[in-house]
C-alpha cells in the first residue's frame, strides 16, 4: 500500500510518500519526504524560523529489525536560537535503529554545518558511534571551527576545534524488590 501527501503554501512545500504493510508488526515499511523552503515556525509560532530544503528517507521493514534513516537537509535561514532561528545550515545523517528499540541508535555518520546571524559559515560537528540508554554507548565527535555565537548571539565568538570521545558502560539490570542476590 502506498500513500502520498503534498503540501504547498507561501513558497514552501512538503511531499511525503509512505509504504505501508497494514497487517505487519511494524506497518510503516518506508517513508520518503522532500522539503523545499519549509518553515518550522509555520507549524508552531514558538519554533524557529527555517527554510529547510532536502530529503529524508526511512526504510523500516520489521519491528525488531534495523531501520535505515538517511537525512540531507539545508537551511537557508540559519542563525542563533535567540533570534528565533535554527543554527544549522546543513545536516547530513545516516542512522540505523530498530523501531522496537528506537532509543538505541547507530550513528554511521552525522554532519552538521552551522551558520551565524549573517548566514556565514560558523563551523561544524561530525559524529559517529552508538547511543543507547541501556546498552553501552560510544560516540566520537569532531568539532571543526564551531563558533559558539552561531548557537546563541550572546556567547563569545570563540571557535571550538577538537575531538571528543564519549563512552558509557551498559546499565546493569535493576533488581526488583524481593529478588534474592546470587
């Protein structure tokens, strides 16, 4: 089963195409979205003003099996949060997760490029690794000239470079009242 939705207004557009398996344990088999000059503030007045263009694709066949999510978006209205903008100029991501365990994400690659209040490049961030609330997490982050004032205009115009390696051990199973220690 295939479904399509198209929205166009005030120079912006959103197109969605979904593949469904109505009787499956995970009925959403796939989703493609295309955006052109999409403004998040049109959905809620407290959300940042954006002009998002790009594509998103989700391939999810089963509830317990890994799903692939790929995102390529640009934002022509990037800027600091305090100016009702989203500081992201470009986002590229390749993620994997199982719908049954959506909190656990394998980040194959995630790249963010920031822009400042004047639309100028303000550095970026690259991330790879595994993030999970219950299993071990291991993330590698690389900051490349990421300017803090691109996030919020009252922060200093400092550029941050470097690498971070974040690790967390798996959580031990919590014992329940009445369980006996072995």
